[in-house]
């Protein structure tokens, strides 16, 4: 293939899906994302890739080490790389403007692929419980996704979302997923989908997602869905934790820290361990009550391999009125399992569902540990609008992301079948 295939990432978030496709050899033309902090993360990653490809990665290392400002980093690369990140909410009032910006990036060229999926919270079971489905504008963003298919007519598109989409219904009782599929077919695409579990593709996390693939043209008898090569590594969750500095609640920092041991074989194989500075190993502080509960949870797992039920706690530690729902609100990321439970955006609210398995450290996970669970490389830096590190923003971006390794596996097979 003479030149890289070009793709557009819609609802790009922090870029987990995009990173996987870049690794496989695709070239991003633009990223469209509503969250301003995530857009700065995408711009910084654009800078990383450009500098790496132009033998100037030392500039990026200096930025991570605090020797260059973010603006100096951005000034070190072509301006169109920065402008390719489009900070817009996709809707009827912004479509024309977004199209214009993408067209500038394409420069008259052709778009080969569109990837991305609308925000998943509205289709999740929790999101649906909060109100009427029809009233949430996020439930209708797929219609605008289809407008991009109509305009650019890529050969393929890859659409990702939560399992709740399979059962989410509008006020008339019609499944949103059926409406989506019908619209994509109207736009000229054959579609196939599967539920993929990240732990079958090298990710140390039990994370299931719908991955729908559309191919332009009428369906043939032969399936076009990429048969992705599975990889279940001989590794445990400890393999992504044990080389990081041991810190307690409130310890660590967003700026670089040195690992305390050689990276595990899995970290190397998954391309998570890098030669660049490691950032975001900063633990949130916790109350004394929460720390005591964490010790109960870790002890119970270590001694009995049993999860903490809220009623297992001594009465003086039970401060929540609700005793019948969210009884597993305190959960250990068990180091001896081959995959941990799903990391979601709620990790930005508190760390109770993501307790570190080392009772001596007695804390919840850091953003870097959560990022490794999502298979982001250690040189991936999560930005904030202000330019100052913001742990909550980093956690939110990480929790909303598509695991990089899963995206890479999909991209590699799609490219091979192209």
C-alpha cells in the first residue's frame, strides 16, 4: 500500500481507539471531541506522534519533564497537526463547521475510514435509570454519525458502544440499536457486529463492548467482519502494577516518577512500557474511614478470595443509608486474577470500586494504573484545559476510553483484509 489509509475519529475522547489504529498503520486526518480537556490530550498525542516520526522525540520528553510548556510543545510541530483536533459538540448547528475543518485537513483527498461511537452513558443501565431516554440528546448522536458517512462515504466504519445499547428503547418501545442499523443501511452500508471482550485480546480487563463494522455497498454472502486474532497472555493484574513506585493515599505525583523494577513481559509485549518519562502515578487522598474499609476489602480477598459485601463491614463503618443497592461499592482490583473488572468514568468520582491490592499501600488506583488497565502506553499524557494536572479529568478520560490493544487488534485485521 503506497500511502497510509486515512481515518476520522468521531466522539474521540482521549484517543484510545485512535491510538490503536495509528499503531496498526492508519493515519488520522481529524479527531472530533466535545470535551475540551480530552482535546488537549489529543493535541499532545498528535505532537508525540509527529515528533516521534520526525526523530525529535526528545522535545516531547522535555515537555513531560517540565522543561517545556504545552504551548512550546505545540509550537514545535506543524500547526495543522494541532488544528486537526476539533473541539466541537456534534450536532445540527456545528455539522457544517466541522465538515469545513475536516475538508481542510483532507486537502481534497479521500477519507478511507471513520471510527468512534457516541457517548455511551445514555445507553448504559445507570444512564437509562436517570430519566426518559428520548429527552437525552446523546441518544440521538448516531444520526449525526450517519451524516459523516453520507458526506465522506468511507469504505469502512467502526462503531463502538456499551452492551446496554442492545436493549435501550425509545418511548415507543423501539430499540435504538435497530434504528441505528437501519439508518446505516440507508446510508449505503452493510453492517455486522459482535460483542468483544477485551481480556481476549491482550487487555488485563473484563470489558465487553459492541463493535459494529460497516462496509460500503450491498452485503455479499461472505462475512466481512474482521476475524481478530485472540491473545490471552500468561499474566496477572500484578504484572501491570508491580514495577510502579509504592505510594500511599495522597502520595505520588502527576509529573515523572521512575519505576522501581523492570517492567513485566506483558508490559513489554503490550507496548505499554516505554523509554519516556512515566507520569500520572498520583493517588487520591482518602478519609480514615475509607482507608479502614479498604483494609477490610483487601484482607477478605487475600484470606478468602471473597469480595466485600457492604453488610460484611462492622456497623461503625456503615455510613451509607442504602443497604440493598450497590452493596459491592468497595471492590479490590485483585492482583492475582488474569483480568480486573471494568474501568468506567465513575472512577473520577471516587476510588472505592478500584482498591489497590497491596494492603500496605492502602489506597485506590492512580490514573497511570487505570491507564495501564486500559492498555494506554506509559508515555500517554492526559491533559486538562488549564494546563495544570487535574486528576479527576485524567480519570474521566481514561474511564471513557476504548482499550488501545483492542483497537489495535481490530485495526490490524481490518487493514489486512482491506
